């Protein structure tokens, strides 16, 4: 819901800001946004508990929370690509020519390690 507005805001920052007029600074800004999304996903997965309690969580709830985080990541990357393609249609304007590996790589890694760990979570629902 808010991702199109977020991409519009970053596009405006790129266009207007004197500070964020470099590829390096915009990449850092996107990386900070991504890191905040990761922190939000951690909070969603843990539901305010310590990370040790992850293994005690209901498997179905854990799967739903992981699924929400995966959907967020996919939507974030999709909105980025939509914005990038829109800007490419305006060749005289500033472009989203940033390292997608730097921007999205940590989020992808975070989710892949959580999914691998999830496979090893014992199913306490049958106990």
C-alpha cells in the first residue's frame, strides 16, 4: 500500500535533493530503508519475544509471519523496478541506476536464512 508512495518520495529526493544527488548516497538511502524493513520483519517474526523463543512459536503463525515478510520484499523490489522503468521512459531525468544487489541483497539473505531455519523448527502443534 505505502510502497508506491515510498518510491515516489525517493524519486523526489533524487530529483530535488542536493545531498542525495549521487548514486552512492541514494544507494545508502535505499539500504537504510531496506534495513528498516528487515528490522520490521524481525519484530513481526519474533512478535516481541527474544530470538530464543522462535523455536517455541506455533509453526503456522511463524509461516504466516515469514510469508508476510516475503511478500513485503517482493512488493518492495517490484515497486523499485516499476519506478526504475518509469524513469527510463524519461531519458533526460535522473535515473534509478543503483546497485540492486546492495539494496536488496541483505533482505534476500535475511529471508533465505529464516526460511532455512524454519525447516528445522520442530512442530509443537502435535504435542
